[in-house]
C-alpha cells in the first residue's frame, strides 16, 4: 500500500464518523483472506480439505492488531 493511501486512510478514520468500523472490517477481511490462502495451500500439499470454520478458529486478536499496524 502506498504512503498516500495510508495517509488517506488515517485521515478518514480520524475525521469520518463510522470510519473506524470500516477500518476494522478492512483489517478483518485482509487477515481472513491471508489465512484462507495459507490454509488452502497447506491443505493442497497434505491432500486434505479446509473449512471456513477452521480458518476462523485460528485468527487471534493479536493477528488483527498486527495487520492493522501493517495497514497503517
């Protein structure tokens, strides 16, 4: 993400009501997409199936915080 887009995101979160929830949704989606991709790759190499429930069970709050810091 470019620094300009990061600055726009920071300003939007600070000034627009409800933008914080938008940021949380963005971070959660980004984290889940990354986890889903990792789980699919691992399942393909092991020859097993992966479920959405298993992926959601692996996400922790510290992962979301780490992704939020990376986004900003």
